[in-house]
C-alpha cells in the first residue's frame, strides 16, 4: 500500500496541492521504522511538522529536511565515562 503523492495523481488541468508532501506511511518506510513509531513520535512531539487532512497525516518533504538538519548532532569525540559497577 504505497501512498506516495505524485503529480500524476491530480486530475488533468487541476493543480496538485499535495505535490511536495509524503504520506505518513511513505515517511515511515523511508525512515525504516514502523508506522506506529511515527505515530508515537508525533504524540511525543518529536516529529517533523505535519499536516492532517481528515485522518490522514502528511509531511512536507522540505520541512522534514529542515527538521533533520535542525536535529543534527556533532560527533562526540570525548570517550564516555565508565559505568560504575554495582556490588552484589
């Protein structure tokens, strides 16, 4: 069930107002995670901006790219502190 929105989905002569958007299913597939993971991230407000049409969720491709850049991390070059051992 591929829900990718493409310019060919619009009727002839009508502009495709969903051009540049991907469905939540396609977003999850491209991330390599389950749909439920994307839903949980959205509920926890840890997802890119999205729009909702009825019950369907769409992500603007450019907003996802901006979100990825904003959440990019530098490589941590300092070694992690060793974990304290617990006595039994």
